[in-house]
């Protein structure tokens, strides 16, 4: 009798323990999948619906990271490689990340009907406020690429107390000039929309070399069912107004400007750097990064992003060594008496200790 009872207890216990372990493992896997894929939301704004994807809990005391993609991409094709890069795990685990898709640009979006009035760049910036209010974020760090960088900069200028920091990749804060307008009119006659967007996204060197990245994006754009929506976003971007950024009307938060060498908007980013406050602006010009640094050089951009976050007072314990060994620094020192723009000097990191202190400086990191 005793033996039978013992046998029964053993046969009862083993399935119970296995079931508990399997349930816990399944819950952990489900949580990881949800964190990885994110939770999608449709947010009503004064200018239409916005599709956004939330990664994380949304209740952290740290600022949320808001991203806005470029024309010819969506949040996935623009940011997935960067935010899923293994060295970004530290940031993704400690910050809520929200990827915003411009209206009609998300994967699987239905084409807009003929005559649809697409939001202007100013209206797109206004729509971000609805996202911040929807999630009840106290503050954010903005990350924008190309057209998305313009939108993020505009939102920051209109809501300076909401944005703690900005990472702007390939930003062009200027309205199109007459020469650009004429050149685009000729381009419209000579090339299809897909090729116009490819020229917007990539450097001439990348296009000539027909890299794998260029090929994949050309195929994605050409076969996109919402190509008409991309065209509307493209027209909106080309109709943008000048942000009128200067030293007296500048971004009030720390800014990191990023551009690849020979990228289509390299000159525009350099010009923007000249107009921002040198005491709170870092300029990252990346070698071998082409038109999409976040996809071509995610490792170097991740380290720069970590430094930027650390400079804002977050993630002070992060280990970031490779960039500090390889970077060069350019300091713009204000020595002129008349207040005119001072000259810039490029120095290796090892020589910085011999420099006199400067009241204002801009750091340039060349990777």
C-alpha cells in the first residue's frame, strides 16, 4: 500500500513540474516576441491617422525615443537594422521606443484615392504632439532621417520643452531653391518616382556601384502597393518651408547631426551645423556610410548614440571604448572679438590636452 502511494506521488509530481516550467518558458518567449515586434497603435490626430509601433512598457521615467523615417522608406526599412543591432540592446532595454510612420507609408498601407490632400511638413510635425499626448510622455528624444529629421526639428522648435535631445540624420532645413525646383522638374520628365527616391536616399557612389542595399530598396519601392502614397509624401517634402534656423532661432536641446561622406545632403547638414549652437551640437560625419548611415554603419552610429545619451545624463555606466579610440575631434573656438563665426580646427584626440579651454565648441566625429 505504501509502495503504491509512493508511485502515485511520483507520477503526479513530474507532469506538474514540467507543465509549470513549460508555462513559464512560453510566457518568457511570448514577452520577448512582443518586445521585439512591438505593439502597433493607430492614433487619431488633427490631420489624420498615424500608425505607430511601441517597443517597451511606456512607463519608464526616462524620455521615450521617437523616430520618424525618410521619404521612400517606412519605420521598418529605415530603422529595424539600427535598433535591432546587438549593441543597441542596452538602449532598447532601458528606453521606450516609438516608431512613427508618416501617413500612408507603413507596410501594407492602402493607396490613397486620387485627389487626396496629403499633410504638409508642418502638419506632420503637429501630428507628433498627438503621439506624445496619447502615451502621456513627459519628454522625448527625437531620431529623424531625411524628411523625418526635418519633421522632428520642426516639432522641437514648436515644442522646445518636450524634447530633451535630437539625432538628425541627413537633415536639410532649407526650403528648395529655384535651381532645385527646376532640376526636379527635369528629373520628373527623365526618371520614374522610384529612381528619384533612390537618388534621394543614396550617394552617387552607391547608385553607380549598385550595392545590395540600393538593389533591395529599389525593388521594395518599385513593387510597393502604396507607391502613390510615397509620391504624396515626396511632394510634401519638396514643398517644405525654410525652418529659418540660426544662432538666434535655434534648437534649444542637445543635437547630434549625422551624415555620410558624399551623401546627397552632406552640404545641407554641414550648413545646418554652422547655424546651430556650437555648445550643444555634435556633428558626426561618417566615412563609408553613404546615404543611410543607420543601415551601412550601425555599429559606429550606435556608439555615437550612446555617447550622446550619456552626455544627456543617461546610461553613465555604459562601456563605449572603440569610438573613443578611433574618433577625431573638431573644436570650434570663439576667439573673435567682433562676435563673427570663428574658425574650426581638426585635431586628433591625443592632442586635445594641450588646447586652451574654449567657451564654446562643436565636436565632430569622423569614423
